[in-house]
């Protein structure tokens, strides 16, 4: 059993690490200052454009996208290394295109949709969002009430979605809706491509979240979608949606490893320098135990994440493993960052170092794409054979 990345994928990971160090880390001070001033979590448009240009020059666009639309067709194992490095910084930047929506599109697009949506997305020319959750129906797709009804060659959609990132600026939104009220999650959920500005697609409100982030609530009011924008087969939207969610969960596990490693590195640098009562923190048993526990759990999480990615690349059923790494990684990283904040004392409570933004991001990640408790339930249900 080989636990090493191939030389090509290791070189890619190193390249992304340099991109993070040279391009993203220098922007952190501005990110933290804007968030502290209540201006939200983000970077100026000119910085986004510069980062996109630099990432494109380095060949970091479309890493896991198909080659026939300009991608590199990399496996999930390679992407784990990439996302771990991205997770080390609080500068909010994603290498185009965002993998979860990309992989859902890859699984479902026909030739027309491939040209109109997938290719521009891979090229970094468009931004996407996805609408799954609804008020009162978060982690349970069977509770989805947004309805799509045929009207001639078109579909008319009515309902409401919430917790959507980028809904206001996205060029298109992948929207999940019930097309068969009897089957629902067992053959009655479909996916649709809805362009920005489509009549009836109404952004109701921007919802401020912790750490300066934001999501949106939208309402669909007789929103008419052309028939060719049904994504995949009618009633077959549940499996591609799970592909999308599974990709995000592996991504979040890799980000968690990156954040935890950054927090641990900060402790390792700070503890020998900081003295309390005549002794460096590095000689305090509590700090030593935190370091040992963090290093062990980071190592375990990294191996778990690569194992899950390798199994996914080889066509294995990873439903349990994805739930395991999603909850274990986010909880592990949250604990590690919290202990780093404790080790830094009052400085750890400030908005002058990145720990508080990392903690806030991890706090949301413990909820997004399925809260910890739901994923534990999924693992137990699969092990005990209690799935209804």
C-alpha cells in the first residue's frame, strides 16, 4: 500500500503551496482588517482578477475538469493535496472552478449544456451557485417542497431556497426541485440550470453569517426554465446532488487539515518564545499534550481523507467514509484552532491574527453540508443496517 502522492501530484501540491504563500498570505492583513471593520469577508475585485490571472498562468485552472473542455482531469487524491494548501489561508479565494458544482455538471451535462455551461465554467468565465436547502428542510431532501411542473416544453418552478452562497452574483444556479411528489428522493427530484436574471428567480435577502460571510434566501415565483436546462434526467437529480455534496465534504476535510496544520505551526513557533512565570510555554505539559494530540489527529485525518479520495477515484462506495471524514475533520480542526487561541492568550482573542477567522469558518463547516450529528447518524445507520 503506497501512502505517497505521485511525483506529479506532489509537485502540484508544492506549486499550490507556493501560490498560497506568495499570493494569498500577503492579502490576509487586509482581509482581517476589512472583516474587523464590518465590511464583510472578501478581497477587492482587482485582487480577484490578479489572482485569477496568476493562477491561470501557473496552470491551476480546471484541475479536476475534463481535458476536452480545458481541464487537467486530475483525480480526487490530487485535489486533496491542493485543497489542504488552500485551507491554510483565511484569504477567501477558490481556484476556478469550484469542484463540487463542477463534478455535478460533469456527471450530468449533455452536449448543449457542456458548451453553454461546463466549458465557460472551467475557463473561469462564470460563477455558479447551488440551491438545495429550504426553510424547514435542511439535511432531509425528502422534506423538499420546491416544485417544478412541466408546461409545454418548459418547466415552471415555485418554492423557496435558503443558505445559498453567491446567489446574487452567480451567472447560473443549479437548483434542486421536486418533479414527482410521490417518489421525491427516490426518483422524484430533478436539477435545473437557472440563469442570472431569469424572471421569477428572486433574491429575497442577504443573510449575514459569522466571520463576515454571507448567504442568501431566494424565492421562485412561476420561474420559467427552458426544457433543455433540465440537468441530467428527470427524477434523477438525487445521485448527482450527492456527488456534489460528497465532493464538498472531501474538500472541507482537506481544508480542515490545512487549517489545523496552520494553527499547530503557529503554536510551534510561538510556544518556545512566550514565557510565563519564568518558563517557556513549550515546557508546559498542557501545551505539549495539545501539540501531541493535534499532530496525531491531523495525521489521522489526513490519512482518512486520502483513503476516502482514493476509494472514490476507484469507484468504491464511500458514503460512510465521506460522513466520517466530514465530521471528524471539522471537529478536529475546530479543537486544534481553539487550543491555539488558548495558547496565544489575549492575542488569540484579537482580530489581528487569523485564528479567529479560522475558528469562525470551522464553526460554520460543522453545520454546512450536513451537521456533525447527522453524519454520525449516517455512519451508525450504515453500520447497523437501520436505513429505512
